[in-house]
C-alpha cells in the first residue's frame, strides 16, 4: 500500500524537546517506520522550516520525508501555521502528480485540513481515502486552558469539520472516542490505535544514572504549565513536611541543555516555587535529554510522575514502563488506558498535590511493591504497546477505510479519472482552502 502521512509541524526528523516538538514527532516517525517494515511505501509530508533542508530525505527502506514549501522557511509556532495550509496542500498534490497514494493519513487538525484539500481535488480527479489522527483536540484544550489556549479561533469549527469529513478517525485512547462523538464524528467511523514505545531502545536492563539522594522521582516532558510539574514540586514539599525528605525530583525537558534550561520562563517559575517552598536543593532541572540517554535516566528513578491537567495520550508512561519503572499518573485522557491503577502504577486525581505526595510515599516506602508495579508495567508494554502491534492495528483501520468503512473508495489511477462526491469540493471551500 502506498501511504502519505501529513504532519505539518511535527517532522519525524525533528529533534525532540523543542516548543512544538515531542510526542507527535515520535509517533509519526515510529508508526511510519513500522508500517514500512510491514511492506508499505510511506511518504511523510512536512513543512519546510529551514532553507538548509533538502527536498527529500530517504530515511530507510520504504520510508522518505518530503519537505513542502508553505510559508517562510523558518521555525513558526504551530498555532500560527493555519494561513499556510492551502499552500501546504498545493505542494502535496503537486508531488503526487499523476500517481497519488492509496490512502492519506493526517496528523493533527491542521494537517487534516491539508490532507483533505489535497486528497479531494476535482481538477486532478483525486478522491483519495483519508484517515485522521488528531493527537490533541481543541475542545479539550479549551476546557482546561481557557484563555491560555493559543489555538487560532478557527479551530473551533474547522477541527470538527475535519473529523466529520475524514473517512475514518483513529483515536489514540478510549477517552478521545467520547470527545469525538461529542464533536459530531460518527462513532462507526472511529478506530482506536494507541501510541507505542520503542522496545529496542527502552528496556529494564542496562545502566542507570547516578542519584544524588536515596530516592529519585522523575518528570519528563515539555516545560509548559499544563504538564503540572509545579504540582510535583508541591508534593515534594508535602513529603518533606511529613519527614520523607531524602527524595529528589529530576525534571527532564525544555529547550537546551541543563545550563540553558533556566532561561525558559516556565523553568524559572518552577525554580522560584521550589525556593519559596524551601526545597530548591532537591529539584534538579536536567534540560533536554538526548533520546538515546533517556532509558538510563528512567532506570534511575523510583517512579516517573506524570501529573498533567489533561493528556491526549502521553508516550512517557510507556517509556517508563518499558524500563520497568512504576508510573504515578493523573487519571486523565490516555493515561487512564496506559497506566493500570494498582497494577502497573498509581492513578491520582488531576491537580491534587496531596494525592501525588501520598502516591510517591507509597512508592518510596515500599520498594518491593514498587518493583512489582514496574515488572507488571514491563509485561504490559511488551504485550500491548510495541510499534509493530500499533502498526498492525493502524493497518486494520486502513483496510476498513479502503474496503468497508470509507465513504470515498475510488481514486485517480494511471490517468483514469474518478469523479469526486458532491460533498468533497464544496465542503473544502469552507475548510482547508479557506486557510489560505
């Protein structure tokens, strides 16, 4: 099968840890690689954000990345990319030419706009089946961030339109399915295929980073308020008041190395909070950690704490579990699916530092039980979350789209034109093309 992945801001080649780089980059890269291993031909289309990028990069057998000119060839925050999606779609369609793919898969709502636009072009006779993965939903983001949500206001109506026009939507967790239905997406056109973990890189065997104290808690991710790292700092303070004071918190993430991370406004806020609470000596900003070094850091922790306000999925818990480390997770979004409370880790209510402190205390005071949680987590990721398994489940969703579930099965092939449905071009006039 020839598959086009569309990922406007999250290139699989991008370095992790930047402002707009993270889980989606990993997802697109790993899923594309696993599908290529299954014999498919994968082309990932992403926006050119540097004049130094080549047009095409051959990543491996059956997998290449194509950089499309859309907007200035420089880094642009993802929430500012909407005006360039029409140009992005033009570049994708031009690259397809007379040989479009069997299926196009959009990642993130703006990529969905471009994917729909390119896939249903009357002038080229395209009517290509389109699958969408949102990775994050604007409805959820607005609910939790309110006025702090920086998404363009058009997202409120364009994102549901993408979901309703896509031939199939692949949700990454069960919670997302309910959100999609509330947006008006037909539940019969929704499949679930979670994110996965690189089991060749992340494993329980191997060296561990040295600790500075008897116990270590680890937080990994971008330094943004919604990740709830301040809640973990408050939990550490509560533990200290209870006499459990030989615990350090290592925060991995943010732009730059450990020396430069303190330039980040959120990093400064977190350090100020730790100083205010009198635990600055127990909070360590590790900065951006190279991916190949992350297993060593994970294995050094008693537990990995994920305390976001909300989380569409979250790859970090899987990486921790693959290293045999228990996870303390807020019971939100995809974390409800991946972390099994009392078996592979502990659930806590969101935004509750007292509950976080209690969970951390359980881990550090009962190392035998913590090891049991870690071992169960290791077994769970091997049974459920390898990228090969996720690729197989995604492939099933593709087959449903092509054979049963898709509303638009025909396509342009070898000069033969298939007429688009009456809905496609008219609807796109109010979605993807209006982004120009």
